[in-house]
C-alpha cells in the first residue's frame, strides 16, 4: 500500500525530487517503490530516465 501512496504523491507533485522534499522520504526509496509497482503490475509507470534502477 505504501508503494501506491508513494506513486500518488509523485503523480501529484510532478517530480520525484519534489515528492522527496514534501514527504521527507529519500528519493531512492520513492524510486524503489515505483520500481516495485512496475514489476508487480508489469507496466511502466514513469516516462523519465532510469538512473540506477535495474
């Protein structure tokens, strides 16, 4: 459920960096949340560049 909440936060703020600042959650944690959701749902949820997430 936390992964979905993080995804919604990123969608609302429009960026991973802004989401990290607003929530106090590290960008790496948010990025991993998105990656887990993408793997679970078997879809790409973001269109930005992938740096460090494999």
